């Protein structure tokens, strides 16, 4: 039971890794959400808290579908974290 967290762009550079493999932290009677995952990651050592709690918007995809803070994360999910990209 696990979750793969992928970091892209600025997040990958600041955190210093492109992915983490975490144990699935859900409970049978309670959904484990994107918000729960971000709280778990920000409690870690290193640059996680600094990068994930900055004022810059954070985009999230769960199993390649755009998600919000209340989106549940199932066991064996792939969660991608990235900043919005603009072009010109």
C-alpha cells in the first residue's frame, strides 16, 4: 500500500528529488485527501514546507486527473505536484 508523489519544475529543484514513495496513510472509515498529503509532506525535514506552503499556486493531479485539496487519494495512486505554467 503506497502513494507515488511526483514533483515537477520548481518543486523538484527545491525539494531535491523528482519523486517520493510514501506509505498509503488512509483509514478505512475516512478519506485521505490531497490536503492530508500536503500536510504530511510539509511536516518532513528539508525544503518541503517552504516550497509547498509558499504563496505561489500549487496544481495537483491524482492519477493524471486534475484535483483539488478535497480530492480523495486512493491506495496505489500517483500524485503529481507542480506550479501553473504560463507561456507567451
